[in-house]
């Protein structure tokens, strides 16, 4: 008998088992706009937007970087999917878009049905929390391409915004206020530097008094979604610009939405930097400038608002989201 596909490391049956196991889970994210069943070659989504005069689709694709290495070390896989969805939701939120549907790509060397289920359960949880349907994806088994027990994951989100209400920063002007919303730790950026520094001094399951949890628990904290808090303010037309603080830090990301004739004046002492960043900087002797370029330093999203709107936005945020006035546009 000749060689089989399974003997080369690809188990088609395991792939089919995974699809069957996640079917009901994924279907729980569906709404009346989803017109297809899981397993078809494409996902169908009704693009009739009766509440929009001129709907514009907004899309984004991303991954979670080497945060995956922490998930492998902790053997905990149900939060990674949440990080991925939330990251993508925040990206299109910066344009004022409401999420519609999500597609994922999961690749591994040898498919473990239980691990795949845990990852996808995280995707499903976040999709539900962000009012987003998970309408399709791809599970790829590629022997010898990934180390044993490892996988990669990425995702694509599509949302919608009224053309006349797109947030693009063009109206930002001198004197506008920067309101920073607190992050939940590293989110999904800077992990290559963080791992290099931290794992040279601590074990992944070591409890750190300053963090109030183990190192692994801290590093797996879920990338926060700001959709449910921020979208109601967007609908009121109170926000001129939004920046999602990912790789590149506060300045690198926020300057992307600032008109060329203006700049940012950030008060770096205006918020409480979480302990994890202080530990990384001290142990690695990392310069301030490098920390600011790599990490969010405790600010996950920045809202740019006029002085006239600032009080109303702040009043709305009270009790809903931890926020700081971190600077202004000049």
C-alpha cells in the first residue's frame, strides 16, 4: 500500500471533527444578516443596510504576535481568540465603524481538536461581546512547518460606517484634548521584548507580588475591546479622531490621524503606568523612548475631542471606563 496523506502528518478526519465540534459554537454568533451555514466555501452576509444612507465597509486584518508563545507555555488557549477579535474591533472602531462579521485563520503542524476548540471558543466569546458574527474561517494543518504544540492565528473583520460620519481626523485642530482610555496590560504588542526581558528573570508560572498574579496570567490578560463603551459617543458625533495604541506606541499611532500642520503634546506623567511596564523597563534597562515606541504603557485607546465636547465625553465615561486627560493637539 502506498503512502497516505495521514502518514505525512495531515489528518483530514481531525479537521472534520473540529468543524463538527465548533458548529453550534460558531452558529451562536449568527444573526439575521448571516445567510450561510458553516462549511460552505464562502460566508454570506446580507449587505442591505436600511439604516444607512451611504454605507461604507471598513475592514482590517491582524494577528496576536508572539503573545502566542505565552499561550503555549501556559497551555491556555481560550483567551487568544478574544485578543484577536478585540484588536480588530478596535482597529475599525477608530473609523467610527460598527463590526459586522469576522473570519479567522488557524494554522498548526498537527491539529489538536481540543486546542482548536479552545481558540475558537475565544473567538466566539469576543464576537458575541462585540455584536459580530463569526461567519467563516480556515483551519490549516501543515506538518513540519510549526513546532510541536504550536499554532498561528490571524483574523479579518468587516464593519460598516455611514460615509458622512467616518472618523478620519481631518477635523482635528489646535487645542483639541487627548483622552486616554486605560489598557489591560500589554494587549498584543511588544511581546518579543517583554519575553526576552521577563523570562530571563522569572518563570512563567511565578507569582509576582507587584502584579498580584503569576507572570503568565499577567501576560495573557485579554486585549481590551472599547466598542461597547465608545460607540455610543461616536453616534453622538463628539469625537474628532481615535487612535488604537498598538505597535508604535502612543505617538506612533496617534500621529497617523493628526493633520500634518499639527503635533501632539503628551503629558507622560498624567496617568498611572501599570506595574508590568515598570518591571520590564527596570529589568531590561530599557530607555524611556524605547518603552514609548514599543508599548502602550497603560493607554489602549485615545479619543481626540474638542475643548467644548470634552466635559460631555468625560461625564459619559465616568463609571464606565478608566480614563485620563493625557495631553492636547498643538
